[in-house]
């Protein structure tokens, strides 16, 4: 729930005799606090075991960078002669991984024996493209479970290496006219039926909790979206979410200006910023002023035995921050409920 929705609708405010009247009825409370500000892996995933890349797939993918295991153009050329086999094997991997991909094309991208976590594995890598516009590298590595790395993540991996002066791996997506991650993101947005002339792209990361992968796109008209690609599930689960709604899931767009939702933590932080002598044991959202547009909350804390009501300006509001005790608040038709006063 955004701050704009916290408008108070009150009848007969003039009867209260106070220009800064607040209506406590029919008021939507602040939004629930969003998830952790940075619940994702990032593009910087070196070295192996970096907590910022603590997903099994990303840790495994590191092995294919750090050993002499490279794409072989001869392998790709030969694979084109056996496209049916690549499609068949890739579909098996997609099914086994429950990957949200309706297979469009596939080819064998590489293979050989490689040591992973102290074990020699016979590895085969396929590149696949999906009808949604996404693409993946699929890794078959029995007896270990197979894994999938999206073209978005692979591109972010390469960019991170280049930025750190590390020689990048040679895994480049090529199917379905792939040029770069931005082009692929534009294809995903278009396939989803979203009207956006993509002008910017950013890989956000992979959720450590759900495995969902997030990318951000900015549109030339000023709008922005987040591509949400689940780790598994039907292709229909892939979503293109507006930046304003993505904030609720803890994904903040950097390429598009977004108004953050007002939460109780937002208000609590504002109180701390103003060095109020009150550590709230309880906090009650009362409403928002109709004229000065300050948020109004009641605080119960041991430092203020008479209770406290705070008037908090946010979002560029130039009106003053103010606190009054509960008896004073009662004279403004704002009776406290957390603190009993005589």
C-alpha cells in the first residue's frame, strides 16, 4: 500500500475546530514491511563459496569457469547436424528440473570430463531457447543432479569477471538471435504482452530463499518492470511486474524512479532520526493529516509515561516534525489507546 493511498476521508472536519485534523476511521495502515533489502545473489560471485552467491546453482556454475572447460565451436557445428538429439536430451533435462521453459531450440554447447567438488564427472552442456524469450545453459553431470543457468545469469557472471579483470568464461548464448541480455529481456517483455520500448537493463540476482531470478528493465516512456523467472514451474509462472508492485516483494528498481511504500519501520526510523526520547514498545498508526499531510502515530515507551503522539512528515513534506504527549493529543481530538492517562 503506497503513501498515496493513505488519504483520509472525513466528514465535517471543520466541526473539530482544528485545521490539522486527522481522521482515524477508514484509514489504510502502512504496508507490511518489505523483505530484506538485499535478499539476492549479485553479479559478483567470486570466489566459490562467496555468501553473496549462496545458491547451489551459482556455486556449481563457478566450476565451469575455473577449469579448462570451454565452448568448442567444432562441437557447436557438429551439434547442428544432430539437432533432434539435442532437443530430445534438453527436453528431458527441462522436465527433470521442472524448468519454466517451453522449448524452442537447443544445441549441444560443450562437454567432457571435469572435476567438481573432488569428483570426476562426465559433463554435457546444452544451450536452449524458450518460447517466452528466455534462454538457459543446461548442465548434465551424473551422478550429481543437473542444473540450469539462465542466459541472464551467465551474462551477469561474465560482466562481473570483466569488471574485476578476470578472464571470463566462454559461455555465450547464441540461439534465437540472442545478442545480449538487454535484447533477451526485451523479447521476454514483448512475449508477455507488456508495452515497453526497453531502454535499459539490469540483472538483479537470484533469491536466496526461492531461487526466483530477477532482472530489471527500464522503458523509454519512463516506466519500468521486473522480470520474475521462477526456478521451477510452468512457463506461465514467469511474470513481468511493474516496479511499484515489485517493491512489495523486496525488489527495488534502480533504473526507474519508484516511490517506496510507507511502513511502520519507515515511521520508526523517522522517529529515531529525530532523536526522540522514546524507544517504542508498541506503536499504533492513527492516520494522516488532511492539510499538513504528516503521518500520525501513537507511541508507548517507558521514557514517556504520559504516552506520545508523533506527527511525521515524509516524501519531501516540509512541514515540521512534532511530538506531543497523550493529554495534549486528546485536546486535538486524538485520544491515545496504548497509554492510559488521567
